[in-house]
C-alpha cells in the first residue's frame, strides 16, 4: 500500500460547474432538475454558466434534488487537509 500516492487535484471547479457535473452524472436535464428543486430552468442555466451566484437557499434546494450535501455545491474545491494544516 505504501506505493500509492494521493491523487492531486488537476482542475478547479466552480459552484456552477459542480451543479452541472452532478446533474449530468445523475442523467438529469436542466428541466428535470428545475422541477425537482422548484427553481426555474433559466436560473439553473445561469448558475451553471456563472451568470448567477448559487446562494445558500438555492444550494439547499439543489442539494435536496441532487441528493448531495449543500457544501459539495457551495465549496466544490474545498481541501480539508490543507485547511486543517493552516
């Protein structure tokens, strides 16, 4: 087991990109996610494309619909190990 190294992060992901990635992994369209989260499809598009901030309340609604923790959407690039070392 000592031959393995922890994978290094190669890209940064925004909150909107995180929403898009999780939505696509669950094979949901923006319209389907909009219905599940009770958020207009146009707002989901704007979030995914960085034109509108996600915000806490929207993050909670989207997280419920995507069955993930809101922090996954709000803080997609959070590095716990580096934060604890600070």
